[in-house]
C-alpha cells in the first residue's frame, strides 16, 4: 500500500477541514432558519396573544 508523502499530508488536512467547515456552515444555516420559523409559527396562549419565545 503506497504511503502518503509529507507534501501530501497538509493538503489532505486542508481538504478535510474545508469539507468540515462547509458542512458546519450548512448546519448553521438550517438551525437559523428553524429558529426564525419558531418566531413566525409560535402558538397563541389562551388569551389569543402570541406566547413568549422562551420557556424559562
């Protein structure tokens, strides 16, 4: 099995880091969209007013 040369190792690390960062950006975008949708689709309380967006 061929071994990677020392010149190739930084490129492999950068490629995997780039993929990881891109995946994390997509996860962050999805989380922000779901969070913003929570403001729009929040339920009303018994008085007909919109409830608080937090649960504490």
